[in-house]
C-alpha cells in the first residue's frame, strides 16, 4: 500500500531514539524527508549518515521556546515545504498523586504540554499554506487510564489532548488532521526509566509504522482521534 508520503516533509521531535526514532525511520521508509529534532547531536549524525539526502538533524532542546521555529525553518530551507509534525515531548518523572507539589505540576506542563503546543503553532503557517497537513501526538496510555505513579504525565498529557481535540475541527477546515497515539509499554529507554521490563513491550518499529499510516493521504477524515497501542494492557471499555 502506497501511503502517498514520497517527498512529503516531516518534523519529528525526539527522533534520536525510542518511538520518535522508529517513527522517523518509518516515514523515511515511505519516501518522506525528515527534519530530526533531538538533543543528541551524535545520534542525529548517525541518522543523517544512514539516510543521506533524506534527513537533516537539528540538535536542540524542545524545551527551549525557540526550538520549534528553528526546526520549521530548517524544513523550509532544506526541503522547501512542511507537511507533517510528529509531536513527541519528554515524559515527566514518576510521582505519586498526593505527593506532587505546585512546582512539580508546573515542570510537567513545561516539559510535556507547552513544547508540544509551541511546535504545532510553529508549523501551522506552512501547513495551512499547503492546505494539507498531518499532526500526530505521541502520547501515553496514562491519558486514558491514569496511574498514580504517572500522575504528572497523565495531567499534562491529558491537557494537551483536550487542547488538540478542541482544535481539530478548525484545523480540518484547512486540510490538517490532528490525532494522538497513546503508547503503552514498548521496548524503549523510557520504559526502562519507569522501572518496567522491556521483555514484554511492544516493538517500536510497529509503532512507527502505525504513525506513518496515520500520516497517509487516505486519512483526511480521521482527526481528533486517539489510538491505544498497549498490547491489551488496558482492561476497560474505551
């Protein structure tokens, strides 16, 4: 199946490892050009070497308010357009619900909410100009089924999803879709950080393939939708 992504241009946040890396490689495999955003200059160099002409790295911290504009500018200068935004913010640390402070919540929003909104806002001009765009938010199942020890992630990411859902109808009038993928345990470094075994996690390559599919040309009427990838971990009815 041809997703229609050849020569489309994507900005992928957190592209040097984990689910962001898998998503970047899935898009590259479909013929897209990728601006890979990450703090790791070394990993970005390896990615550029692996896919010459298809990837340009931007070594920067997404928490820096200037980074989103920088990444979008790079897409326009290097590839001449922007079609896809993969929003992938760092996960807040473990914290129990009744022990978190005001400062903890502020930091969670500074990590997982504001950088995501800034990246989307930065890319809206080129996407609207194209009258075509795909925005995918890589999120967590904590939005759908909050866990006490992930209360900071659940709070900030739920706020982001509420914002995105409210923006979806207006964006769709300009040919832009916005969807989310709620990741359960996958074999990534983040899973290890949370103290989970990587043995039973999902395959990041499969995750990336699904995200690439949601970026395809046949998904124009799929927007404001969230997809859970957790190997059946959630037991409730969604």
